[in-house]
C-alpha cells in the first residue's frame, strides 16, 4: 500500500474556519459530534443523533466541508487533490477535509466495496479529534 501524506492544518485553524463558516446549528452539532466520537458510520450517526437518513450524512458532510473550506481555501484545495490521489477510482471526496475512510491492519479500506464491513467506517483526522479533551 502506497502512503501519500495528508496535507495538515492545526485544529485551531480548523476551529476558526468552522466559526467563520456560519453553519446551521444541526450542521455544527454534526461536526462537533463526529470530532468528539472519532469513528463513525452513516447508520451509527443516524441512530445516535436521531436524525433523518435523507439527505445522507456523508452528503451533508461534504456540503459542510465545502462551507468550511471557503475559509481555508489553500488547504481545502490541497485536501481535494490528496483525496483524488488516495481514491482507488481517482475521485475526490470533500469530506476528507475532516475525516477519511478507516483501514484495517492490512491497509484495506473499511467499506462494503472492499468486502470488509457492511457500512463504510470513517475516522476523524487525529488533530481534529476532541474526544479526550
């Protein structure tokens, strides 16, 4: 497995961008919850946050990431390029700004497509995790 380093910014810079993004209360709650939880799937968030499954959480996460990305444009563009590079199909996912698909010890993605789990498992990037503070 080829490792491509992820572009990084500090949690302080991300926090400032989140503040400037003027997110709705439900979008802000979603971001703060996944940053606290650290690891999640679409079904787990629907159940734990008691929210509707439509629109899909992962689509909402992309929209939120774009709003945040407007306030850190250089970093967001770097993340988008990185996302494309690490994708098996060369597709970028804007949610990679905050979290990415988890991998098992062999380096396989935890996704239904990889045959490793029933639902895609996502993990918040280490510097954005708030669950231990």
